[in-house]
DNA sequence: GCAAATTAATGATTTATTCAAG
DNA sequence: CTTGAATAAATCATTAATTTGC
């Protein structure tokens, strides 16, 4: 019962086609006037109101982005897993690796994928965790602009770039070498439903209960807690 | 001297493309981990460091916003002109129009051919203009869900839908009939530097110092102040 | 074939975040 | 630092696809 007692709008194929065309032509967030114009034009092909047009663009845009993000996330995660695998093997094989770590179980990614549950649904929550380690490494401007340290100075430390061109180009799986042990992602940004896709995939890496870092003056103290 | 003695990063086209795709997919302020991932991925296509990625997103976001603001400004002015034109025609055709106005020239409508001038590639545009009058017109749920009025109840009123399918389709420049006088976009925020662009354009219109609307219960009071 | 049951899409609402003006 | 405006994200809810058992 599309037309009569229906509680929600049911776009006709022609309406859908036109909306889609408008979207593809670049329209994303039409203003009130545009909505009215679109509405009156589409009303030729069936019952429609302005709010339908508004919601359609909202939803379409959101779901479009969602799809793109999923794609990107999968890509990044894949790369990351490969990298971690690579890194861990390297670490365990290394003669300098502490024996204390050798017994650590590989974590089952189904249970510990989300290391920091408080860094939740919105990736903006990850802002607290944000720290651009290379900010300690930026040439002149950092020292001048002390404001940059204000926000991030006492925050989590995750990794430090080794620097510009000295990084050799690893094939695919690679990323630039790090000065310190690179930890895996602390934030679960953008990975809510996306994570569920991959809960069956196995991943060999170490699970930490917490990672903290405090920077005072020039000294940095890093704490790793192992459950 | 792009690679060697260059002091600043020179993104390759492929790097730019990928950055752009990530931006379009919603990434705005990547965290350290993301930056590292992105950096290592992009390093496949040329020299790059984390700070380049960071700065790129910072700058791209800022400049995107700036562009949007400019576009919005232009659109606001355009709409105002359209409105004034429309209003003026209506006024001049009306038998009650003061003869004092009849000599005013119509403005050249060739400039208003593009229905959706702001609908560009990145058109999160027209944020300030958004006001969906149909929110006052939603059937049952509004009355039940008084929460919807909470947010918008005392807001500016610009126009009111005549309703769904009853709106005839005007050719091109048209818009659906209005129950009340349609006002043009009221807010001029975000228009600091952008406003200076067009101070030379002439416009024959009446200027209002303020337009306010207060809705209490079912009564609406509209105030127009003329300086 | 064909409905009841189940799942996937998508329209409509609500909530959280961002941005910037005061 | 607070707050208003405006999304964008998350969520709810209904419709359409589809699967399934007969």
C-alpha cells in the first residue's frame, strides 16, 4: 500500500532516478529553496514533500560515505594486520627481544579488537588520544608555536616518525621504520560496524591492558600494562 | 627541484588523488595511527612524511570551508536578488503598489539561469540558509512529539510548504506557492572577508534592518524593521 | 507457486559533534 | 568559555526482497 495508508514516502522509480541524477551531479545538501524546487519538479511523478527530499539527500550522502569508509577501513586494516604480523615476527625472531614477551598469547581479535572501549562510537572521541608524535620533530615552527604543545603535551604517546626520506620503500605491507616500538591502533575510530565484518579473522599480536605516556619537560615515561 | 633540494613536500598526482578520496570519505582530522597508515600507503607513490599528511588535512579542511563560505555568500546575495526581483514584480503588478516604484528597472534575469549555482563538487553548502519550514507542517508526529518544536519552535520563519502533491509545477525559476510571505535567508554570519567581494554590485532593493519571528503555541508574530 | 518468516534497504527521528560568534 | 546553528552519525521503524517450507 504505497499511496494510501502508507506512513512513509515511497519514491517512484522516476523520482529515484532524478534524485540520483541530482546527487551524481553534485547536489548533497540542498537548501530550502532547492528542496522546494526539487520537490515541485518531482511531484510531477508522484506524491512527495520537501522533507522527503531532505531526508533522501541526508541518507544518501551518509550511506555513500559509509560505504566509502568501509572500503577504506578494510584496506587500512588489512595493511595493518599484514604489518603487525610482519612486525611481530620480526620482534620475536629478534635476539634482542625480551624472553618475557615470548609467552604472551596472541590475542584473539574477536575479543580484544577494541582495546579502548571508551574511545567509542564517534571517532571524535579519539581526540583525547590524538597525538602527532612527529610534532616533537617538526623543524622550527613547533618551538615558536607553543600553543601546539598545550593540547597534546601530556597526552598518549604512540609512535615517533624516524623522519623524512630515510624511510626505505617497503613493498605494500610496509610502513616507514619507527624510532620506538609501534603500538597498534589505540582508537577504535570509525570502526564500529566495520569491525564486526572481520571478527572472524585471526590476527597475531600482543594485547595490552593499557598504554600510558606522560611527558614532562623533556622526559617521557611510557608504561605498558600487561594483563 | 622537486625531489632533491626542495624544502617542502610536493605531492604526486596519485598521492593527491588518494588524499582527496580519503577526504571525501569523511576523514578530516586523522589521528596519529591513521596518519601513519596513510603515510605509509602514500609513500608507495612518492616521498612523504606524516606531517605532510597532517598539514594536508588541516589545510584542505580549512580551505574547503573557505570556499564554501564564499560560495554561500554569493548564493545568499543571488537569492536576495532573486527574491527582490520576485518581490518587486509582485509588488509592481499589484494594484496596490505605490506608483513610486513603478519606474524601477527589472534586473537582467540572464544571471539567474543556473538553478543550482552552488551545487558544485563539494557542496556542503548553504548551511546558514537551511531552514525547513515543513517542520512546522509535519502531519501527526509533530503534535505528539513535542520535542521537535523544542528545537525549532522559536526559530525564524521563512516559508511554509503548501503541502505535498498540490503544488503545481512551475517552469524553471518557479517555486511552489507559499502560505505566507517568503523571506530570504536571514543570517549573514560567516561573511566577513567574503562580503567585500561584491560591495560594488548594484542592487535595487529594500533593506530591512531585522526580521524576526516568534512562534508561541499556534500564533506566529512576524516583525519587519525598516531602518 | 505462494505466503509466512526472515533479512536487507531505506525512509524518518533522535542524538552528538563541530564550528564559530559573542 | 559559553552557546546557537547546522549538520553528520547513530538509531529507530517500515517497507521491499528473499528465503523457506509446504
